[in-house]
C-alpha cells in the first residue's frame, strides 16, 4: 500500500490535481457559493481559452522550446473571424481564415527554429510583435461587437451541455485528442525524445527538424482556430485582444507539470494547471483579496512549480498519467 501511494504521488499530475481540490475545498468552505453550479461554470468558462492554448503549447515545451506568439495569433484570428462574418462571409470561410493565419505563423516559427536553428524564445517573441503590429494596423480602432459574431460561435459562448460550458468541452475534447496522439503515435512521442536529449534523438535517426517544424505548425493552427473560442468567450474583439495570454498559457503548462527543460509533461497536466490557476484567481477574488495579491500568489505558485520540477528532475524519476516520459 505504501509503495502504491509513493508511486501515485510521483505521477506529476497528481500533486496539481490535489492542489486544485484543496483550493476548491477551502474556498467553498469559506464561501459556499463556490460550490454551486454557477461557481463551476465560472471556473470552466473562464479557463477555456487558456486551457485550449495550453494543450497546443505543450507540444513545443516538451521539446524544450516555447511559443510566445500564441496570444497575438489568437487575438488576431478572433478579430478576423468577426470581421469576415460582418462582411457576409460564411462560418467555414471565417474559420478557414483563422486557420490560415495560424498555419502561416506556425510555419514561420517552425522554419526559423527547426531549419535555421534560431532560439524559439527570440523567434516567437519577434512574431508576437509582428503579428500584433499587423493586427493593430488592420484593426485600427475598430471593435468586433456581438452582432458581428457568427451565430454558431455566439451559441457556443452562451450555452452549456448538461451544465458544462461548450467552450470548456472544446478544450477537453482537444486535450483528449492530442493526449491520445502524444501517447500512441510515434512522431508525437519523438517530441519527448527531442526535449530529453537532442543529440541522442538525432543519433537514433529521429527527423528532428521535421518534428520541430510540425509541432510549431500544429501549435499555430490550434492558436488560429482558438480565435473562435476567444471570440465566443467575450463576444467582442479589438486590437488588444489576446494581450498577455501567452504568459498565462506558459504558466498553466509549467504549473501543470510540463517541464520547461523539456522531455516531460502531458496535455492533461497542462489543462489541470490552467484550471488550478483560474480556481486560485477566483478563490482569492471570492475571499476579497486585492488583484495585486492575486497576481503575486500566481507568481509564487509558478516559482514553486519550477522549483518542484527542478527537484524532481534531480532527485526522483517522475512519471505521468501517460507513463514515464
């Protein structure tokens, strides 16, 4: 029994999930409204955007890379969807436009990182500014309003499925699909090998450049399509949409056990990390804690997660709900 408990606690997602339960129990005890259906919907709806992007971000972080352009991409794609819809274009045309933007950004990031060997931090920081600059130029002072949002997207943002917001279900479905791919398909498993030991991955014949390129391409594609989630969440989009989201996404991944040093982590942990951060933010708000301290607590939690990750990487051999990575 003792060995089973020790083995369970070594699963990287378990401590994050336990932390989430503790936050919910403490806050619910102090403020019973937190336990209501409305409280559940507030958390799941509030985390939908970050959770969706966290799934995509996991693909690059496990390779010891990072994509900071996701915030600009999702904001721009949300605006393009609303703008195209307001000009009479159909839903699928709008989504194709968003996907196209994501693929272009992902392809640029992937090519520069995979084939020109440029640091992903610098490359994606640059594309963050480039995409944001183009976004500001095209959007100007215009704002996408509720009447310009496609009906299907508006419906997703306002309705639930047996009490669960559709937007959160989108994140969950994406998590399950990508989680299955990363566990079962060899090309996706190669991402862990690249993040764990790049030289060894090259020696055993893994096409590293191609894998890195495709991972950034997939991340860009998801970020583009996720513009629909952002638009549905707020029913509006402007030149500042998506600002700073990339930091929340990276934080969710790290808190959820996706090692910033690469090679370890799952999309399940990333989504749990996103929910935990959202729950903490809402819990502190419900308890009347000022916003400054909410940000401070999130920062402390991020440092704690990185410190724990460092400890696990040097002291124990962690596993995940997908097995050892």
